[in-house]
């Protein structure tokens, strides 16, 4: 204490109070671990030690963030073996641009931090949350009573496996089934054979009677022997995952599909962004002569770094998207440098919308807005006809494109199916048809030597078969209503709708639309997604600098990539082959091919 304090002359100024309050706040924020860091300070010795404990390589672990599905790379900092700080991994372009070379030594990199969002930094709180479940809880009272007790993992495994009167200690006399009660089909060879024959039943190559005769000794393993396509009793086990991809998802699927033999594994994406993924998969689907239509990628994103105009539809670069760290910095810098313009379509004025052109679409009006933009673009000829007319790989290559489209392929309106070359005697059943100068030409999508540049807007008859080009069908659909109608339904005035479409088509291929949950979490979400994807396709921005790109690679939780030492799918002796109809009906084939349809017909 100095003399002024001893003399009672100490004065507490506003500045002093603020300093003291700030210090108290820091202490409260950091807690006990924080005080240990606060005690670190330069020494007064002749050779002061300025080493920051959390910048020592021995106190750093590199790992992956699972606070969301972006899976950013992390730099976790420990003190006394306790995690105290999380930053981004500077070795990764997700967290630092440009990233540090992999040849950089850990000691050199220790003092360099990448960026990570607040949700990622909150991983410390997640790890040490006192309410985080780290033991198995078993109900200790009536359902809904909120009464629980902890049991050992060994006891949990025993009870889940064997079942029995698990709640007898609280007066319940009922028998709870265990895995042993539904683990009915256990022979891998029989499961594989049954799965193949069920497929034969659904394709009309085998009768149910023949199936039952072949598997007399195993019919008791089925849910219903008269409906073998329902699968084995093993399907009575259901695993519904939350945010567990990709590594934990792999183990969960391995356990459900191949250990238990149940077909009923499904993730939370069915109630999250599934319509977005499915729309992209079918919009990028490719024809295979043996497999038919093979679904493509489930995600494409704008090339933010090189784009001139990006529309964020029901999403943003600061929120409601796949991770701010690899996105926000790039877009923020581009906006500051005035190299990029953005529009944000969202009923609310989000943080992203506040930094760009806000389009306050009416909730549920997304499909109408997309159709209105499509209509304006088609009517005003603001589409990339060269890109759209390329009917095969050879045509795309000849015009300097990376992709081609089915815009010129002919469709039979009566069935909605593509016309095949075999139907008009000019090729095979695996070839499609386009008109070139009004003449039908067989189209092999993967032909590399003979370009097919088709007629774009076709409505005619070929050998008595009415046909229209895919582009013409799109044109018919989007012009069926007036622009005024679309504006009214979307809640956007006509001038704004047309201005948005005009701006979107004013940058060549250096424009793109990024969309996510906003426009697809509706009954018609899949169709809204397809309409938005079609907007991208119309300007021919696919696989172009500044356009729409599928993104880079990702690590494979199954270890199936070449050169990986642990291919999990192959390291499973005795793996079962799951088969049957999922509870959710997804990926279960056409209802019309099921034995239930043969019995019940419509409605499904």
C-alpha cells in the first residue's frame, strides 16, 4: 500500500473502476485454469522466459471438430492435460488461407493459429459439460418420472443383449426383448442367398412359393414368410443416428447392417437437409448401361473465391450453412475488395442479408420465386444455349465445357421417359435421341469422338411418337403461369424478381446459387431444390471458375480409399447381408414390385 492509500487519499476513478471490473470479468471467464495462465508472466531475470505454455508443441493436439457436420480441423491446446483452448489447424485450408505446408515442423507451427467459429471453440464446454452423459443411465421409476440410475457398461451390454424382466426391481413384470430375440437370421451365407432371391421375387424371376420351398428350414427367421421382402426379424432393430457422420456413422452402419443384419439404419438427414441432397443426386445422375440411372453428388457449392455474383437462398455465409471457417473469411474479403456481389433470399434480415441485397421472400414462396426467375430467363433468352445444346461428352469437349446436359434429349410426354434410339430404329436401348437440324440422332452420353449438338427447343413427332426436348418441357412448365403470378406467390414485387434474374444472368458463368435448408424444408422442398439447380444449369456455370463446383475430396471413414491400411468393409468376417423394406420406405425399391402391392394394391 502506498502513502496516499495509507493517508486515506486514495481516489477511485472511473477509469480505475473499469480496469478493475475488466480484470474481474477475465478471471470469471477463465476460471481456475485461467488463473494458471494469468500467473504466467515474463520473469525479471537476466534471461527472461517469454514462452507461452499453450504455444508449446507438446501441449498441442491436432484433431477434428464434430460440433457440426463441417468437420473442421482443430488445434487443441492443453495445460496440465486439460483442454483449455481450441483454435483452427493452420495446416488446413479450411482454417487458414493459404495453409502452412505439411512439411512445416510442429515447433514452427505451434505459435500459428487458424480460425475456428464460436461453436467450434465451445468444444471445451461440450467436453467438460457436467451434464454430458458419460455413463449408462437406466430408468429407475415409472416412464416419464425422470428417475434414473447409473449402471456399468458391462451390465448395459448384458441387459440389452439378453433382455428379460429388466425393471422388476421397480415393480414392472413385463419382459423386455433383447438382441437375442430379434437376432433370428445369423448365417451369412443364408442371408446373402435370401437377399438375392428376394430381389428375384421383386423382379418377377422367382415366386414366393418357390422361395418358401427353398428356405423351409429358415422361414421362422422371417417377419412374414408370405412376404419375404419384408426381411428377417433382425429388421425389428432400428438405429437412428444424429450428427454422427462420417466416422461414427461408419461403425453404426457396420453394426446395424452387417452385425445385427437389420436394414433399418437411417440418419437424421431425413429430417434435416435430405431434399437438398436427393435433388442434387438426381440432377447430377448419370446413365449406366448395366445399372441404369446412378445418382450423382449430393452437394455442389459456388466457387466463392472467383465468383462475381452469388445468391444465398435460405442460407448465408455467416449462418445456416456448412461452416463459417472455410467460407466467411473468403466472402467477407471479397465483399470488402468489391470483387463479389451477393443477394440473400430469406424472410428474415440475417447477418448475411445485412451485408448484401436482401430479398425478403414470403415463407413458402421459394418455389414460386425460382419458377419466376426461370420463366424470365427462358422468355428473354438469357440462358447459355451453347452449354445446353451439348448432348454428349464429345460435344462438351469440343466447345470447351467440362459437362454436358440432357436439355436436347427427346422425351415422350405420355410417359415422361426419354425416347430410346432402339424405339425408332437408329440405335440401342442404352442410347438416347436428340434432333440435330431436325434429324433424329442416337446419343451416347459418353461418346468422345462424335459430338452431338442437339436442337434445343423441340416439340414434334418422330415416327408417330410425340416427343419434346427436355428444355421445351421446362419452358412449358415455367411459362404456364405469368410473372405477376410468381411475384404475388413469392411475396416479391415483379421489379425485384426480374432485376434479380437479370443480375444473375449478367456475369456469364461467374455466378451461382448456394441454397440449403431454407427453401427445402417444405412439402414441395425437393421441387424447389430442382428449380434452383436448374437456374444454375441454365447459365452453364457447372465446373467453371466462379461457377458451381462439386468441391474437393474428403476423408473416408470406411478406409476404402486406395492405399488405406484399414478397409473396414473388408475387415468383417461373417458379415450379414441386410435386406427388406425399411420402416422409412427409403431405398426400398418401387412399391409396385413388393408383395404388399400384389396383396393390397393402391393406396400404398
